[in-house]
C-alpha cells in the first residue's frame, strides 16, 4: 500500500459552488441562474475574448513564466515597481506559494473563523497550525487577532473585503493592527473584491508595502470576469517576491490567461461599468430582501450575506429546484445563513421571484 500522509485526513476539501451543468444533469432544468460563486455575471471584456482567440495560435509554445508583458502593464497601472509583482494561477495558488516560502516546523498562521476557507486548507496542507479568530459583527476582529499572535506565527491572512460576509476593515483599524504585529510576521491582505468597494474608509494597501512585511493579493476573476482563466497577482516586498519566485511552479500562468488579463486592463471602462451595475443591483436586492423579511449584511462586494428564519440548506435546495443556485454557509456551521451573488437584472429578478415563492412555501 502507498503510504499517504495521515495529517491530511483532518483537512476538509474545498467544495465549490454547484455548477450549472451539474444542476442540469441532476434536475433536468434548462433555465438556471448561478448566484453561488461570486462570479462576474456580465462576463469578460470583449477585448479579452479577442486576445484569447489571437493567443490560441501559439498554444504549442510554453508561456513566458514571469508574465513580463503583463507585469509591465500592471506595474504602470498600479504605480508599483515590477519587482514588487508576482502572478499566479489565481489567488489560490498565490496563497499556497506564500505558505511554501514561509513553511517551518511548528509554525502558525492566524486568520478569521468565517472567511475564505483556502487560508485554512492551504495552511494545513503546508503543515501550519491554523489559529482561527471569531469575527465581531461579521467583521475581522483585528484587536483579537493581534492578541492571538504567538512566537510561532509566520503569517496573518485578512480578506478585505471579507468572503463570505462582505464586510471590510478600515485604513485606521489596519494601521493600528500593523503597529502591533512583529516585523517578521507577513500580513497578507486578500483584496479579491477591491473593485467593488465604495466605502471611503477603505485603505489603499499599496501604501503598506513600504513596511516590507505586507503582501497584497488581487485577482482578475471577479470584476474582470476571468475566473475561468485562473490568474491573480501579488504585490509584496521585492525580497519576498524573489523567495516566492523560487517556490512557484514554472509556467504557472497560461499564455491565454496572460493575454486576456492584459486586454482586460486595456478595457478600462469594462470593470468600472460592471461595478456600477453591481452597486445598482445590490441596492435593488437589499430592497427585495427587506420586503421579504430576510436579514442581510450590507456588503462591499458583489455578493450579499443573508440570514433566513429557518435552515438555509432547506431554502437553498428549494431554490435549486426552481433553477436558482445560491450558497449555504453550512461549511462554517452557520445553518441559517447563505451567500447570494449579485447577478444581472434578469438573474436577480428570477432570484427574487423564486425566493418569494420559496419563503411562502416554507412558512
């Protein structure tokens, strides 16, 4: 028998949102709306699609491993040196790369208990003890996280805004927290939803990079609509970027993803238009939830965290049978809670109708 690591028995594998194709096979439905995975309902920029088609002619060639063309373009857009940037196969891979670069026997990482589960999964895979700090009012409790740091802590992961609650921590709160963190602890800000934020209190994390123990993760999966391409990036101190380069896999970002991301950056109006649509439709969804008596948390993202009067899994199943996919929060032991991605106007209309019917049927 092949000997498999015993410690991975305790790792709970990531479970993605239910795909539309699976629902079609399972229930035989045709008209299905997926509002479970915080995807960009509008789709990618037409310029990105054109760039992908053009790049297909070179599929027999390996991609440029360091993404030099895209790196130069993004550095100019962000106003950071190229040496501060590293690209990955989505933010997921970058999280794993960070932990590989920091891995030591007996080390800890600190994060929240209700947040992006990949921090915990990747931490366990890489041999870290994961310290999970409870949220306060569904928001990162940075004071409690500072108290949770140990002599063995190597990194802190903060999703800002947070997935799945949609809340954010302010610049002032982050500065207070950073002042309490040892300089040998890497603080990772995961900003997957930064393009959707409207709060003026949201921090410009690029200003934190001068501290040298800060890394910022962003992605092309959300506002740019390139989730299927799998491409994200990290901003960090050049010394840490150099270390991360040594542990990343070669050719980790495909040539199609690089071409699509570069074209998406060129289409300046696309992400902005998408963000405006989401903000407008999110307000519409708030009004509908209020009419239906469903509690929700105001969100700085493209999704809304909600609480039902009865079990969310039952509600989610009933919606699924009506062709609407949302995400229950059972993975966090939050049995009455769910997360709803903000879709297009027709998609949200279908959700609101289905939710109204479902709530009336389950009373």
